[in-house]
C-alpha cells in the first residue's frame, strides 16, 4: 500500500462530521418591539440622525471636552486592560483552532551497535558493528473530528474572542460617557462656586448694613445674627465647593489616566452647547441589538451552544491517527537512496465504558450554562431597554424643567433686588429681605443643577443608544 501519507492526512481532515451543537436562535420577547412613546416621552423626530453613525468627535462639540476624551482613550488603564483581554482571547482561539489540524513533526536518528556480546573478562568480543539511520515526518495521535468535538471547542473559543472584542467596545463607550459626565460635573461645580462667591459678597454687604444699623439703634441684634447666619452659610458652601472641585479634578484625571493640562479644564457650564442636541426619539427597540454589551452576551450564548456540541461529541468514540513517512538505511549515504522508503499508519479508537456519569454530567453542565447565558442575554437586553427609556423620559421633560428654573431664578433675582431696596429705605423688614436673598441663592443653584442634568442626559442617551465608537 503506497498511498502518500500527506494525501491520507488531507483526506482524513476533510471528513465531514456531524455537528451536535444546538442551532443558535436569538431569544425574543424579552423587551417590547418599540421604545416608549407618548406621555413624558419626547415626540418623534423624523429628521434626527442615526446615533450609531455619529462618532464621538462629532457628538461632543466643545474642543476642550473633545481633547480630554481623546487623551482618556489613549491613556485610560481600564481600556488598556480590555485591549489586553482581547489579545488574550485571540491567542486562546488560535491555540484551540490549531487542534483541528494535525501537528507535523520531523525527526532523525542514528543508532550504532555491536553485534557481539561482552566477554567474561569484561572486554568486548569481536563482531560486526550494525549502523541504522532513519529520517521521518509524521503526525502523532491526531484526532479525526468525526463528531465535531474539536470543531465546537474551536467555535466556542472564537465566540469568546468576539465577546471580548465587544466588551472592549462597551468599555470604550462607557469611558467616553464617564469622562464627559465628569468633565460636565466639574464645570457645573465651578458655576456653583461662582454663585456662592457672588452670594457671599451680597451677604457681606447686608451684614455690614445691619451691623451699622444696630450700632445706631435702628436695627436689632436678631437681624445682625440672621444676616451673619446667611454669610457664614455661604462661607461654608464655598469651602465645600472648593473641596468638591478638587475631587472632581481627581476623578477626571483618574478616568483620563494622565495629568490634565489646565487648558483642558472647563471654566464653567453656563448656557454653552457642549454636545449635539438633535438625537432621535422614535426608534425601534431593535437598535439595542447593536449595543456592544448585548452583542457580547449573544456571542457568549453562541459559545455555550458550541460547548454543548463538544460535550455531546465526547459521548462518542474518539478516533485518532498516528502516521509517519520516511526513510531508513544501514548506511548514512543510502538514507535517501532507492528502496529506503518506510511508512507506518496506526489509527486507534477509544470510548470509556465506565466513567461514573462524568461525560453525561459535562453535557448537563453545558446545557445549564446555556440556560444561564440565555437569561444573561435577556437581562442585558432588558437593562439596555430601561437605560434608553429612562434617558428618553428625562429628555421629554428636561426642557420644561430648564425653562421653569430659568424663569424662577430670574424672578427670584428681581425679587431679591426689590426686597433689598425696600429694606434699605425702611419699607420692609430685614426678615423679608433675608428670605428673598435665600430664595434667590437656592434658585440659582437649582438652575445650574438643571443645566447639568440636561447636558448629562444627552450624554447618557448617546451612550445608551450605542453611540461613540468612531
């Protein structure tokens, strides 16, 4: 039988085996077909762009914020860990995929032996010296994957690699949103500090006035103490906000993963536009299927299907092949001469008879893992649905909230000025002026909070809809 060994191996590797893994069917029914509409949710926007096609450089229009995000994408350590995880998963897939093909080894040997035995005196009796030289190439214990065990293990490793890639993409999107939120929070707190300092000056003037009136007997000590209470409260707010701003900067620097130049830090939130505001509202929930975390869960589900196939295949015999092709000769010069060819082939099969339920237990474990993967996929999808629904609910009302806070702050400021004038002219008591100042201070603080909520809501909606990859 002179069939070339390589042809034999190629034919064996191309044997069509059955696949015992269940077919992947994407679970349905975990979430409604459409995202919430009506009520507090914003009306449909017919000309809004597709969020997934908007790169983060286009969505964030503030140059300082954009440069800060770019620095974070380059230096954040969590993102580097995610990238390393992808490399590890890819390497593991390559190792597992290699089992589908035979490992070819080449070997050579030389043996020199004396045909005579030893003498009684311990010397060597005369005799012929036998020399044997050989060279061969072959494979050892290559498994013929007739039932798809190796193939399914390779598929499982591939899907885990894909899942790790999606995890990296999800980490990237989350990092962009976290940096943006931290940057906007820092800007908001700087506005709060400016308001506190402005209010402190106003309170200082009121305190000096009441003290002067107390000295000449036109005001009471009660008014002085009330004015001092407001003044000291503003001092406390300033100290607390200075600490908070330092913490904001520390949190932002940790996210970025590198020192931040002062030029990249915001000077305040104000009424400036930091992001695009025209995001779609009338979307099918199918858009969530493109989110990286949902895709990650789906790849993990497919990997569990493949693990079931590998566990089921282990219930059948394992067939392997050991073969070699080479030459053998009694003289080195004749090693590759005519008639020196040699070959060997040794197929084998094995099937455990008594393993006390080990293989069946592996099948049950794989099936249970698949059920867990289905539940994980559905939960991930439901979480994504809630995140988008929550962001849309806030988006539907934040405009009205912001408008109301603007009007409230403006009215409170005017009321405080009028009340102060009336107090200085003796028309109203200091208590009325005190209450008006306190209301104006709180209204300005709440306006800044509403502006931060509006900006952060756009960032969250952008993230929840899967934007921010390019």
